[in-house]
C-alpha cells in the first residue's frame, strides 16, 4: 500500500524553525478511519489558545463525525470536487466568526484574522498528532448558515477535512499527482525591512 510522502524529507527551510511548521501540509488522501472524540477535543483546545483582539475569541467551529446524524448536512455543503475525496474524512468542520464585539456591539475589524490564527492552531495540532487537516474554500457559504442554524452576525470562512493519512492511489486519478508537499516563496518575496518595495 502506498503512503503519503513525508514533508520532512521533501521540504528544507532556509532558516531555523520548529519542525512542526514543515510537517503541516494539506493532502487529500484519507483512510476513512474514525477520529476519536478525544482527538477532536485536542484540536479545538489548541484553537482555543489563539490570540484575539480584546481576547474576544470570536471563532466558532461546528463539526460532524463521518457516519453521524449530522454528516450529510456538512458533506452536502461541499462542492463536488471536494466531495470526491472528503468522503473519507473522519470529521468535517465549518469555521465561523462573530463579526462584532460582544463587549459593545461594534464591528470587529480583526474577526477574520483572529479566526485564521485559531484555525492555524488547530491545523498545527493536527499535524503534531499525525492527522491530515485540509482547509477548503469550496463550499456553499450561504447554505452553511441556513443548514447549521447560524444566526446573523456570524460569517463563514472555510471548511476543514480532518482525517488519518490514506493511500494516494485510492484518490481519483486527477488528484493523485497533487499529493506532494508544496514549496514556499523566498523570504525577500514576502518580507522586507522598511517601506514597500515588492514587485507586486
């Protein structure tokens, strides 16, 4: 049986960083094995400790285990291209955030940024646990609010597929070639001292 490539063997950072950042990537090959409730709680515990403006903690995660009563509601939110491989996920998550501060009702200009930090915490925890986490934009945002009874004042951002690593050979053929950890831009392309001097 084929296995997913090891990102630690294919990626080399240019500067010293923690190995966990290299280990995290977004494969699609999933085994279909169940994710325990304890594992799910660990993922959300990691997200819980993310920083946020005024400690608002405005992120909200809704989720369903595969073969649970809620699974089809979550699965049906995905575009067909994501359904093809997400059927083997152990858990699907929809990430939302509150758009206003609970302290005064004013717009929270950092709700998306803060929620992204919490989501990254979750994904790094998944990598540390040897789990696959794959974030997706391909889902019906409007329907996610309706199907999951999300009130006004909350915005959907992404869906996450969580699972155990699977065999890339079991993916649809057009996905198999994508099952390799991606590289990154060079530092001068993303960070420079002083004023903006990037090409674009």
